[in-house]
C-alpha cells in the first residue's frame, strides 16, 4: 500500500513469530496436522500454510487440493487465540485466489468470519477476516450473505481501526456492497458517512481513492447527500480540490461534487464558499482534459435546476462554455455540449450562446468522427432551437434557428438522419423540426432530401426516433411538395403503420403528420388505402388510445372522403362540398369497413336500402350507353315540370339492355351518368341563382327538390306515399343496389335532403346535411337577418331547418318544436 511520502511496500508493523517448527515437511503432512489435537501444532500448521500460500497462486491451489479449506474454516472459530489468528492468516491469503474463492462460496463460512470482527479480537484477525470478506464481496451472493448476516455494522466500525490494512479491506467490502441499493441506504443509516469522510484525510492514496469512489456511489441518494452536507462533506472536498498535492484525487472528488450539485441547497453551499469560482478554475485549467470535462459536467449538473441556471447565467458561464467549444479534447467538447444543452433550458442563456457565436461552433462538431460528440452536439442544437408553446415565435429560437441555417447545419443534420445512433437521429430530427417552422429554412431542409431520410426513420424501432421524426414530418408536411415527395418515396405506408403504436407520443405525432398530409386528396386516398381510417376508428373505440390528435387525423382524412365521412359521422358541414362520386351507403357502425362504390355496384340486388349515388353527367361524357342518353329536345320541353318522360323511355330501353346484357367482368366498371341530375342543376342555376333574396333562394330550391321527388306529402299520409315500391322498381330495372339520385322520382326526407345538399353545393349555396335516427335526414341553413334599429350594421344569424316534405320551402327555426318534429319520427 502506497503512502504519501513513504516507501511503496511499507506495511504496518506486525508481531513477529517464532521460527516455524513444521518447516521441512511436505504440504500434505502440514494439512494433515490441521486435524491435530494439540493447539501448539495447530497454530504452527496454520502458520506454515500461510507462509506457503503467500508464495503464489500455485501453492494456494495445491493446498486447496490437499483439503486444507474445511479444517481452516473450523479453526478460525477455535477457542485458542493463537490458533484462531493463524487460521485467519492462512484463510485470508488463500481467499485471494479465485479457485479458493469458488470453493469457499460452497462452505457457509461468512457468518463465522463476521462473528470474529468484534473489537475484542486481535487486529491481525481483523486484517485477515476483512481480507477474506473483501475477496468474497465481489460476488453477488456473498454480498447478500454479508448483508443478511449483519456484516455491515462491524465493517463500518472497522473503518476507524488504527490499522491501515484493516481500514483498506473494510473500505473495499463497503465499496463492493454499495453497488447495491439496499446497502447504500444501510451504510448511510448505520452512520457510515462520518468515518468515510475521515478516511479522505488518510496518508494512503489507495484509501483516499476508495473512500471517494464509495462516496460517489453513496451520494446518488438524496438523504445521504443531506447527511454529507451536515458533516461538512463539501468543505472536505473543497480542501482536496484546493490542494495541488491531491491532484490525483481531483477527478473523483469532482464526481462526488457533481452528484451533490443536483440539490440546489448543495449548490448554494458550494457557491457561498467560493466553490463556483473554484469550479471555473478547473474548467479553464489547460492541459488537464479529464479534470476539465468533469468540472464541465458539474456545471451541467448545476444548470439542471432553473434557480441555479439563473445564477450561472449571472456569472456569465456561457462565455466560458463557448470558449471551451474550441478546446481540442473530445471529452471536454462533449461535456461542454451537454452543459450547453442543460443551460439552454433558460431562454436568456440560449440568447447569449447565440450572440457569443456558439452555434456555428456546435454545428462544426456535427462533422466529427466521435459518435458521443455528435450525439451531444445534436442534443445541444435541438435544445437551442427548441421553443415551448408560449414562445413559439420568440425571437430567440428564430434567431438560433437562423444561426444553425446560416452555418449550414440543416444540411449536416439531414445526413445525421441516416446515422446508426438512435439518440443522434432523434436529436437531429427534433432540431430539423424546430428549424422547419421558418419557411425559408424549411425549403432549405427539403432541398437536401430530408423527406427521403425521414422515410427510413419511420421504420425505426426506437420510440424517441419515431416521436421526433413524426414531429418533424408534421412540420415539413405543411409544404405541398413535401407531401408529394413523401408519397413518392413510399413514406405514407410506414407513417400509417405507426397508428398501431401503443406509445402515446408516437401515436399523437403520427396523427399530427397524417392530418398534415391529408390536406391533399391523393395522399389522403393513399393513406386510406393502407387502412388509416379503419385503424383510426379502432383507436376511436379505445378510451386509452383516442385523443384530440386521433380525432383530428380522422376528421382530416374524412374531409377528403365525404362519402365515408357521412357514413361514419352522419354530418356534412356547409364547407363539405359534395362532388361526383359521392354516395350514401347509410350509416356504418364504427369498425366496419366501408365498401367502395365499385364493390357495392357488383353486389347482387338485395332487399336493403339502395345506395344513392351522385354523378352529374358532364357535357364531355362520351361513354354513356346510347339507350340511357336522353333526347335533348325532349328534356328541354319537360325540364320545368315532368321529368318522367326520359325515365319512362329508359324503362322501355331496359328491355333492350336485357336482350344484350353487358358483362361487368369484361368492361372496366363505370358509374352510370345521371343526366336527370344534370338537368336539375341546370334548372337550379337558371331559375334560383337570379333570385336576389337568400331566403327566397333556399325556399325555391326546396320546392324544386320536392317537385323532383314527388311533391309535398302530408305528414299524416306519409305511409301512403309509394316511395319504397318506387325504389325497389328502380333497383330491379337497373339490376343494381346503386341508384343515381336523379332517377328517384319518389323520395322522402333522406333522398330529398341529399338532393338539396347536392344542388346547393353545385350552384354555390351553402347548407349542411345531417342524418338523425332511423335514417331521417335534413338540411340546415344559416340566414342573416338585418337588424333595422342599428342601420343594418349588426346582423344576426339564425339557423333554419329546410322543410322539403310537408310544406316545401318552409324554413323552420332550429330547435323550435316544428323543427324538432321535422327531424324526428
Ligand atoms: C459506483 O461508482 C463507480 C465509480 O467509482 C461506478 O463505476 C459504478 O457504476 C457506481 N455504481 C453504481 C451502482 O452507481
Ligand atoms: C474531431 O474533434 C477532435 C477533437 O477536437 C479533432 O481533433 C478532430 O480533428 C475532429 N475531427 C473532425 C473531422 O473535425
Ligand atoms: C435539453 O437537454 C436536457 C439534457 O441536458 C434535457 O433534460 C432537457 O429536457 C432538454 N430540453 C430543453 C427544452 O431544455
Ligand atoms: C368515435 O367514437 C364515438 C364514441 O365511441 C362515436 O360517437 C363517434 O361517432 C366515433 N367517431 C367516428 C368518426 O367514428
Ligand atoms: C373514399 O373511401 C372509400 C372507402 O374506403 C374508397 O373506396 C374511396 O376510394 C375513397 N375516395 C376518396 C376520394 O378518398
Ligand atoms: C428535442 C426533442 O423534442 N426530443 C424528444 C424526442 O423524443 C423523446 C420521446 O421519446 C422526447 O422525450 C424528447 O423530448
């Protein structure tokens, strides 16, 4: 054991022994003598084994082979003091060998060793008993045994032994034990801190190191740190840190300081004793990278509390950190980036880092070959550019983002997305997401093929990568080209697959990205193709998984697919504009797949409600089968009232159809053109748009719809109105469950409301379409009534339900009994 100012090999003084009388005998004979009835022989045999074993591992193993272990383990409890002592010396030396250690574990010897740690025993017994335990305590099961057999109290007591070897061995046992949580707490509770602090003053560096390492482990616990403070632990550490004689201890001492600095009380204590200044001196210490990086880590620790961070800011620590960014050592740079991350929690610090030119320095590190440095640098950048909700447009983060951009950081960050370290990838994605809030920077990021890179990250198995990548994607996807690129790069499917995630954050962010992408119909359609809607419906059924984010994603997708929206939600807003291809397949229960129009068309005719489809024929239509095309002159004359003529004709034509049946499998499926609907649209445009009163327009449109669908029907006589039969006939004639809305000449609430919505949307009027119970449906319109008393300045809006059935054109004020009656059966 080395001692300061003393010779390396000097060991504490021991009693000297009589010359060994068993000398000259073979080890085998000596081992046999361990069973001798004479105490004198026993003592001498033990001593001989000690001497023999001390000469090397081979000897230890050979004595082990001769069966010395069992008798020695008994002799350590011998009533004769000398036999006990010598047996311990032999056992202690033997136990340093790993074969012996394994053999010892099988003998239940630990309780009797602990038994002999009491203060009445000889110091030599203490020395070799603790040596034994120190060797054994590296093993997990032995540690547990030492703890369970109450070994800690006597070992802690021996920390104060006058013998340095006993101290060192006891310290080693404690160090091994405190690797486990329960022992850490116990050492504190058993009063282990004061003797450990005392050992910091030891003359033997090995003891000082061990004491510091043990304290390093112990001070991870908060209560222990409190005791440490009360026992003037800091003062003692500061003494070490202030002395150049103890340079070898500085790194470990700083580590203990770093642990303690997570408490703001400790920091105040250190600060008031000039400790911060001392730390800064270490930070700036040239040529001692290890000490420097540990001191910077202390600063990072301090900065984690907001109160302390302010203090550091007042001391202008940012300036020092920016200087450290140009130190050559990688570990110092890495620690500095970590400190920058921690300090970036404070807006004022972010600002100062930027003003001091810290950002280009950090960006530069993104090119370094050290993975750890790149990870720390990306973390620092992500923190520097991060702005919480309240400061979303703060000049600070905007300025930091611009600084990263000007240093061309965005380019390298995109490259980092291809890397293999998940934390670096996550940090890079997060930073890019932060930067992309500014349009110019977003374009820059996109021009470096960020989307391509992000598509790969969407397949990651690391949560943090997924969270930050989807977050970044949600920001980038507000750009039209980005969405198109994501689709062509095959990114939509992995994005949609993230809806299966059970991680809340991943799910939220995936929903945000999906909402952003759903703005374009083609991307929305493709996401639906990958099952996005079904998965979102499933999520909607789960109390734990649904959220405002999943709702938003669902609504965004539905807004680009109104047929599905109406099926699922029973509601189309006035901003949901129905177009060709819209179909009403009735209400669909959550979780059910909504069939496509093509699938529905191919089903055999059944007894269910028909699927009503909207498909205005357009002028350019070429492929309308001749039989179904109405004669223009004929329709012109009948356009105002009776539109049954063209349909009658169709019924006749139907016969022709049946003689020449079209095979659906041979031709690609095609929706039937609805010429009658086209005529209704034309009529609405000609006669309703010119009306100058909005209310009159709605009323006229209502009358047009009613006339087309069989005219007014008295509520009491509704059951006599033959709409069911009419629809069955239509289905039979068309040989399909899908019926174009223009063909319906006898319709009730749901058919009329759909036609009203459809015509209103076509001619630019505005209304909703709502389905209530039992498939009843209605339209709601919003009218502004000018208030004459205030010169027409203030206008009041009022909602009305449009009567299309009983007194067509009547507008029923919403929520009045008349309106409610119209909406319910
Ligand atoms: C205890 O401290 C040592 C450094 O002295 C460290 O290597 C070890 O991981 C720590 N153990 C625990 C459990 O914290
Ligand atoms: C990485 O950092 C080390 C330490 O500062 C430096 O020596 C090395 O040149 C850097 N490498 C690159 C590629 O910048
Ligand atoms: C910044 O980095 C630290 C890690 O040093 C982290 O704990 C913190 O949450 C990060 N975020 C912000 C906004 O500071
Ligand atoms: C979501 O679930 C709620 C209640 O379970 C339901 O009322 C609602 O219609 C569902 N939304 C969609 C769009 O399926
Ligand atoms: C709407 O959803 C249906 C059913 O999933 C699908 O067949 C159709 O292609 C979708 N249309 C659009 C425009 O998204
Ligand atoms: C900078 C940033 O936002 N990083 C986030 C990345 O994702 C993890 C979740 O796993 C978050 O905790 C981080 O804050």
